[in-house]
C-alpha cells in the first residue's frame, strides 16, 4: 500500500524566515512520482512540482526548493524568505502506475506566515 | 476560463435529501477524478473515469454515491439520502493519460471544489 506522511500539522513563522515542510512516503513501486500542492483559503489545489523517482536532483524555483532523498523516502519542501502570501495548506502526494496514477495525499501542513 | 469548473461551489442540505455536483474538466483531458476532503485532512480518492468509462471506485464510495461521465465530457457526482458524515469538500480533477494510463500532462488540474454541508 502507498502512504504519504506529513508529520507537521501546523507551522508558524515570521515573515522572511526560512521554513521546511517535511514529507515521507511509502511505496513498493520502483517508478513513482511525487508532488507538492498548495491549497490557499479559496480551496483550489495549486500544483507546485512533480518529481519522478529516477530524478533525485534537487530543484529550485525562485524562493522554493525541493530535496528528494530516496534513501530516506523523503521529499521535503523549503520556502526561503517566507512571505505572508505563502500562508496556505501544503500537501505532498504520490502516484504510480500501480495506483492507476491516482494521487495519494498526505494530511497536509498548514503554514502560517506572520508579518 | 479554461480550467476545471465545479458547480455548485456551496450546497447546504438537510439529512436525507439528494444532492448532485457537476464537474466540467479541461476539454482535452480524458481522465477525470473525484476526491473528497474533510476538515484537516488531505483529499481522498473516490473514483475516476477514462473518457466515459468509470475504471475504479474507492471503498469510500458507498451505494448512496454514484458518478457518471456521459459522452466523456462533464461528470456528475450524486449523493442520495445524505448523512451528516457526507459533509465535506468534493474536488474534481482532470488530466490527460496516454497509453497504459500514464499521464501526459504530468499533473492533475483541480477545480475549486463543491463544499457540502448536511444539517
């Protein structure tokens, strides 16, 4: 069975602080994909990144960076110099061919960035 | 707007009533998924369609739930005899899958959801 764990329920930081959201996953598939989605108060899930299991290169996009470590089954997400607009719930998710490519989500981490 | 749209955005109903939600996916997408999200939880898979065929249903989808996607375009999710435990956000997502079901688009595009409150 596949599983995604986001142990941090809620994180509160002051603006301009760096923050890392943790994600640990479980799967028996050799080929799989990892995702991060952002859910602002409006409710829509906004896609941030997709990573396949063969690509362990870290990725940086502006203030966002992702650290994929297969050895620890983790796919952590770091926001540098956080801003109030980053306040949202962030979900890590996993899919694979064995799961019919349906997304398996973690329970989410609520990030509050205070001015 | 060429994104995924859902209607209605909010629905308040009394226990025992039937409700129906509609999802209009991105037009060129052949895959359509329904998810349910309760407060403080991540979305949970309910069912998905490849074109008009419903290929998988979760155990969460009781007999009171039915989903359709006639002609492979829009989809409806109906809940009969609603219960208070059905209160949740119902999310629709679409994507494009190629041979073997692998996604072509690389992601699912989500709508803003339909929030159901059962009194």
